[in-house]
C-alpha cells in the first residue's frame, strides 16, 4: 500500500507539473511533490510538512503466524507545525 501511495504521489506531481506548462524535470517534480495534497490516498491523507516529512504518518506492524499475516499494531504520528 505504501508503494502504491508513493506512485500516486509521483503521478499526481508529474501531472500537475505538466498541466502547469512547466518542463517535467527533477526540480519541478520535487516541488510538485512538496505541494501534494491527496486527501483520499489508500494509506490515508498525504500532505507534506515544510521539512518534507509527512504531516501524518501511519506505520503498521505485521506478524507472520502459521504462514498468514496478522496486524500486530498500528502507530500514528503527526508532525508538529512550527511557525515559519
């Protein structure tokens, strides 16, 4: 799910860079990724803080028991917003 969400972020950023009439370069895609706002991504809302970290990140810990995956724990963190 994380890789799929990452692909959505990159695809969205490239699409916005191209639609804005800019050349699709590393710099324009990076800037577009920083400005990403995906409220309905499969892993939850995707919004990046000024430092490039996700404002809200979720980590799921899974265990394998008897050949099957089981959710052991889910942890959520939120970036503390500071004044510019």
